[in-house]
């Protein structure tokens, strides 16, 4: 059961990491041009270009690292208490990002469509899914 939850947490993290890696190489997949991609994944007013490629690469590495932590949490005996603590921290980060999507301040800061709609309908629920995965994985380590 632990490895199943770890895998179901790892796979979306890997998919998003691959997207960020492609963006760091200048690709616009799955969108047809950079302006629409920036409006879809960043959402700040007036955005026409993606953030620096190095930033996308760093996000890709962080997401991949989080995915590896999810897989490691699936093994009861790996990592010790610090890995469990890291799992709790990651659960809080992803739950926090999910909650932010529904706040007025976040909406005011990132109002551009289609990001605003996708954030509420796709990005935030995905963050809740990943946060729940980390929460379940750490709970199973503690029980």
C-alpha cells in the first residue's frame, strides 16, 4: 500500500517536472506559443514571456526531488525521522499552494486567463492530491 501511494504521488510530480524541464529548454509544449504558455502557467498581468529558463529548470529539479522523497517515504525503513519530517513539510507546502489558489489575494496577483480558471480547476486540486499523498505517506510511517 505504501508504494502505491508513493507512486500515485510521484507520477504527477514527474509529469510536472518533465513539463518544466521542456520549458527550460525553450519548448512551449503543450501550448502553441510562448505568450499563451506564459498566460496559462504563470498568470501575472501583462505577461508575454516565460520566466527565465534557469527558473524552470530549478523548479523541474525541485519537483523531481519531491517525487523521489515520495517514493522514499513509501519504504517504512528508509531515511529515519528526518525523511518523515520532510514528508510533513512537503505536505504542508502542497496543501498551502492548493489553498492559496482560492484566496482573493492570490486571485488579484494572478488574474490572467486561462491561468486563473486552470488554477482553480486543475492546479490547486493537483496540489491537494500531492499534499494528501505526502500526508498519507508520513502517517503510515508514524503508525
